[in-house]
């Protein structure tokens, strides 16, 4: 076997060190759509915002939680757009006054607390060589920050960084299920801090909405039980893709999530963010042919007066619960749901009804819509249908998320969404899969191309991944695009990034990142980050269905945490791609009736699963245990505990319902490379499959696909309902294990 593409630089990243850089240049000014962004945010002055003093205190809180030793080293000051910022949103970094009031060395000024936190982050990155990412991708590298009293001074009168567009959006409507579902306030607080540091000022805020529905309408608990999905599947129940699956929701869950949402929203407002709340999509509870199981919901006719009444009541109940905190509402009636007719008049009437329901509840409402439907159902959404929907609301009252712009930008083929404001978004990840992947060149240039194009209606950038906590390099660069008016020279930027991430400089690792940049971090296959490796998404077909030319897409202290995470992730990636080759070799051996070859490759494939599991077990961030324990920790009763664990296990495996002989069509959609999941789930599945292959070859019988499915599905159902415990802490030495596996498979 020849090693797959990523392997030549694996030994280089065993070092994992890197290089400093001077501060980045200031970004440029805002475009002509700034007024729409400002109007949407302000809503004629009705929206409640935190005071300047409150926002300064909120920014200081971010600093205190991130770097408590330097809590007195920075001073924060809210300024108006018309002053220091010259009419745009900005932050300014300068030296504190000569007296260094209260010990402050650096002054950060900004238009909101988000800009203050962004300015802090920018200073820590480009003056102190620090790096901040999610805890599960290494956390913060702050060892390079000098001690209080010794912080690097800023040259001249300071550096001002302006937003070229007003909005920096965050989240996909399904991120709440793939990543946030089991979070408590402690974890949410860290995420909101991360958002502020990344400059995010327009976050989706979907937590707890089921409790709002409960308070809004006089329906029985039984009706709601049949409508709401279980915790891990709420995103799709909210969109009307299913109902009841994994449910019902307990009153404990509803109350718990509403309390959590109030904390989330309060912190977002303190930081000057504009949260995006849900609105009524038109889907209501019903049963189909008397079967109250998982499909389907009922879409109210837009001409029905109830449509407006329900939508208005929901908005007003949110305002009653949270206060007048936003004017921006998300609604995705057709997200993976095709309208009942392609008549433009019907589509226009439905869009009008959705917006009227919003505006009856909040007269300053702006509809924010995911543009995924224009990509996923392109055969339906032709120009007449798109225009009918986009122009069904008053001018300036809709913002579209160009959700997949990093791969398939819709703005280019729709004449800037036919004049409707849009946000250039990176989707990047599907199902929260774990795979090193990205399109850095697209991220570094796409938003600039869109903003500077003829008649551009772009009003922001955004990150709309389905799952988070992976590929930190991708999210670091995308976050910076909110403050960059020029294209980024990625190769130079990566030198700075890798130095900051590891806190040291090393030429060989710099070369390694260059290879990563030109391979797995510049994939132009149009597939995006949806892991199809055979280990985690085992083919549910007969071995005879493979042709001989089948191939898989191939890609290749604080400082120690980042080294370990990247080392484990890259070693995992290399071994999983090798396993794809081994699997195909096994299929070829089977077709050739080569028993020895089949036995050899079967053993190697299964051995790779075990070895990857051992590797992943050496890092806390690649374990199944925390996902399950976090789920159970939210339960107050034994029934809830069982239900939440079943939800957590089912989402990352079979996902949806199955029969005795047919797996769910969504099986492995949310697959994960997690230690514990590989050995207890993926390994038995592959073992059962290969055992039947071997037996069939020995007995000269064809492969009994349906019998394997029966066996496997029965095992999967049992595993989903299981209670066995999995490790929540790492074991083993990541460097030693990686070195050993490299010698074993690639020397």
C-alpha cells in the first residue's frame, strides 16, 4: 500500500511549533448597504440595548474570564460611530494615557462591546502572539502574552480597524442540535465570550423556544408531546421536517431551556449583540392518517387568518418573556421542505403572510432567511420562484443568508439575490463530522469579491456550519473576514497563525502547514466537510456493487494542548484515508475470490479501527463519553436520563427510524471520530460485514445483504438503548502513540 496524500508531512507535525508577525493593517470602510444594517439593528430606537457603561463592563468580563492576570492591563471605552470610527463600526487600539489609569497599559475603543472584545483579541493575536480557539480544539494559547506592566506598546496614535460590512452572523439552525443541545450555562458563557472575541454581532438564539410555544397557545400536553421532537432532534421538528422523534419533552426540559435562554440573551445584549430569534414558519401540530409518530407536520394556508394570528402571538410572547431585544427574526419554512406548488403567486402570498405575522408582533421586524433552499432544491427555485419569495416583503425587511457561499455562492447566479440584502456565509461542516477540511482561498477572497462586485447588496459575513469544534484554522480566518477589506494572502497568514497557535517558531512545521494549505485546506471538490470515510459511514450495499475503479476523495502546558490536538487530528485523518484504501482492496479481493487477500485486508481494516480508537483515546477532545455524560447531566429523573442518552446515542449513529432490514436513510449523517464509538459501534459493524464476506467466499455463496442488515440493525438498536459507560478523560501519550502508528503503517 502507498501512503495517502497527507502522510509526507505527518512527521513534520510531530514537532508542531511556529513564527511571529507584525500587527495587521487596518481594514477599509463600509459600503452602501450600511444604512439597511443600521436600520435593522436600531428599529427606530425601540430595541433595548445595554448602556455604554454596561457594555464596557461586559467587555471587561470577557477579559477577566479569558486572562484574569491582566484584568487591569486594558481599559475599554465605548465610542460613537461618528467619532473615532468615522461613521462605521470599528475598534481602535492605542496606548493608555500617560498616567496609565488604574494600571491600564492598552486602551481599546469600540462601537459596542463586541468591537471592544474583538479589539482585545486582535491585540492579543498581533501584538502578543496569542491564539484563542474552542477548548475542544486546543483552547487558548496565552503563554506568549507578556506579564502585566510589560505589554507591547502600539506605535503612533494607534490602529483603527473598521468593519467593511455591518454584520457578522453565527450559527446554522441545526447547530443547536448537533453541538449545543446538552450545554449548560457554563459552556454557553464560554461560547458567547468566543463569539464576542471573534466579532460576532448577529448570533442565532434558538434555545428554549418550545416553552414559548407552550405559553402562547391553549393546547394540551398530549398535543405538544406529539409535536416536539426529542432534545437531539429539535432542530428538525422546528423546521417541520419531522415531529415527535426522540420525544416527548418533559416540563423540566422546557423550563430548564427557557431559563438558559434568558441567561444567553441577557449576556448577548450586555455585549451589544443583536440576537436573531425564531418566528412562525407555518408548521403546526397534526397527525397523519391518525398516526401520531414522526411525520409529518401541517402547513397552514397563508390565506388562513390563523396564520397571522399564530405568528403574531408567538412574537409577542417572546417579547413578553425577553423584552424588546431584537428586530431580526429567522424563518425557514422551506428548509428541506418543497412548497406544495411552484406557482409564484402562492409563494409570494406565503412569504407575505410570514412577514405580516412577524410585523404584527413587532412593527420593525426584519426577516432573516437561510438561503439553503436555493441550493438544496435548485430544480424548484428558479428565477420566478426566487423573485416571488424574495420580493414578497417590503424593501429592506429581508436579509438572506447565502449559506453555502464558500462552495456554491447563490449571489452570483441570482443578480445579488435580485436586489435583496444578503450575508456571505461559510457552511463548511455537515453533521458535526470530524475531518480536516477547508477552502481557505475561498474564505480569504470570497467575501471581498462579493462586497466589491457590481451592485452588491452584501451586508455581512457569517459562519453557518452544522456543527462546531473542529478545524480551528478555518474558523479563525473566517472570523477575521468580518474586519478585513482586502483579500488575505493565506500562505503568509498561516505562518502567523501557526506561530500563534503553538507559541514557537519552526521552519519544518511552517512547511507542513504550507502542504496542508495546498491540499486538505484548499479542497475544490464541491463536497464540503461531510465525512464519508468507510470506517464511520460504512457502505450499506453488496460488495459486488463496487467497481474496480472506485476511489474515495483523499485529503490529507497551553502550547502542548494545541500540539496534541493537531497531532491526533492529523494522524487520525491519515489513518482513516488509509482505511478507505484498505477497504477497497478488500472489496477487490472478494470479487476476485481471493480468500487470502480478503483475510489480509479485513484484518488490516479492523486493526486500523482499533488503532485509531486508541489514538483518539489519548486526547480529551475525541471521546464519546463527554457527549453522553453531558446529555445525562441535564436529566432530573431516570426516564429523562434514559431518553437523553438514547437521543445522544441515536443522533451520532442511526439518526432516524429504521426497520428490521432497512437502515435509516440518515444513518451516519452525524458520524464522529470518537474513541469509544469506534470500538463499540463501528468495529462490530465492520466485523459483522467482513465475517459474512469471508463465510460466503468459503462456502461459495453470494453475500446475503439483507441478513447482514438484520444482524447489524438489531445490534445498532441495542447499542442505542445501551447504558454502558465510556471514558471522559484521556489515557495514553498522544505523541508516543502517533509515532508508533506512523512507523507501523507508513514507514
